[in-house]
């Protein structure tokens, strides 16, 4: 069986790339196709990439820094991959990878990290945050996103089966594409879950510093908590602005290694997460280190954090606002003794790489056996017709 894995693009290692890594553990001999690849050799080895085949976008000018400017060309580019030699195609998709062209005798399973959020239900938020609500630039952006929705809906029936990375994403798939999907949660690295670190006095936040992550409201919340300390890890275009609005009790680490990230998580009183994510791997990583999470009560966080009852692992705030976060932190402090490292780690273990691998391989095998059975029945019907003739 020849296997092809199609991933949108490769320029940084995030949650989708960690899923790709685990998919390639399941199918190490698979050929990988992606629109463009700007990962270093060490990063490629980290994911398990061997030979990567890229599209014509790889050689387009300024694509490394401004790849989103090529969004109108991405559907066309993904359709140019010739996958006719493969029996199984697995697309790892949060943009256009799901739209690859496959034939009736091939099995295409799409792991959907999310339908294109900026083209569908989050379009207006995207336009607002990118300052494209008005003017010619806004009209151009809206027209491009309109065409992306048409293409995205047209190609929704391409995969034989869809996997959603959370129940939240499964509902979005049902709403947007009118299709059912099976939930298989993304894998989380639990390799350092046995670390024992004494608790420090700080609260911790970590993410790419971009607007939709809402790190600014976390920073502003600690203006209302002058006796408490916040440590923020991560880099991005928002860093300079965040430094300007921060009070002295907020410390910025910038980029940190995975090892330092885990050590900081393990020592923190709690991890704070204010983004509405489709799944959200980082809060699970914090729980893997035995650290409770204070999170926005929307999206995937509601599935990964146990917010009440025995063995609870976090608390929720209902809006990404400084006052709501500050209130949640105060509530946590009054109940801090109710959270245990063991409960947090036990919760994180349900999202381990081992669990993902077993569920993913089992799902693929069922799809392949079903496809083989269908082809066999069709061949038998053709043979019977020939005998009748």
C-alpha cells in the first residue's frame, strides 16, 4: 500500500505539525506533499520528514514572509499534486490540503484541524484584527474569502471520511460542510510528565503573540492583580505592544526551548489561556506537568480541562476580558488546595501520543477494509453481468 500525506504548509512547528509527526509515526514510509516548506533540516528531522514534495508556491517571491498573500492561489496549487499512484491519501488540513484531487479507487481520509476559520465564522474578527474592515483593501479581502468559501464547500465531499480534532470542530464541520466526522484528539507529548518541580509564585502564559491569542487581556488582567506575578513566553508581532501595556509584575521571556517551556509550566501556580481554540494543545501540556489551567470557557478547552467535581484540573472565565480573568485568578487562589498534580496528569494522559496512534490506525484500517469490501462487491457485480451476457 502506497501512502501519501498532504499537509497545508510547513514554516513553523505548531499543533498541526505535531499531529503530522504522529501520523508519520504511523506511516513512516509515506510521501509528504505540502504547498511550501521552510523548516530547517533539524526541524524536519524532529517531525520525521524524509523527502518533502512542494508546489510551485515554494519558488514564488516573498512567500517565506508573506505566504498569506498567496491565499488565492492555494486551492489551485493544492490541486496540482498528482496523487494517482497512491492507495491511501491522508490530508492534515486547516486550510486547503483537504482539497487534493483523488480517484474513486483511492481512499482519502482528512484529519481536519479546523475548517478555514478566517473564511467562515471568524471572517469579521479576522478583518477587524487585520484592520481591513473598510475601504478597497477590505473589499478585496472579502472577495477573496468569498471565493475561498465557494471552493472549500465544493471540495467538502472529496474525502471519503473526516476526522475532527475535537467535538467543537466536529460541530463546525457539520455546520459548514454538512458532514459527519469522527473525533480523534490530537496527541500531546507526555514524556516529561514525571518531573517534580516545587511551585513558584508566578502564573504562566505561553503562545504565539498574535491578536487572536488574547495575550493582551491576560497582561492587562495583572494590572488589577499588582501583588501577583505573570510570566509570558513566546514571540510574535504583538510583543512590542504587550511590553508597552505591561505593568512591572509582568515578565516576558521571549522564545524559549521546549524543555524550558515545560519547566516553567511545571513550576507555575497555574497556566492562563485566553484564546478560543479548536482544541488547544498547550493547556494539555500544562496539565501534563501537573499544573492547573485557567482558561476561556469556549472551544476545545471545554473538552480538555475538567472544571468541576473531584479531580478538577482548572477553572473557566466566560469572556476574554481583563476583569473576568482577574476574577478567575482570585477564585483560583481561594481554592488552590483543591487542585492536585496527579489529577492534572491523569487528565492529560487521555490525550497521549499512544492513544492517538491506536485510534488513528484503527480508524484508517476500518476505512481501508470498507473500501476494499466495496471494490470487491463492485467487481463481483461486474463479473456476474459478464456471465449473464
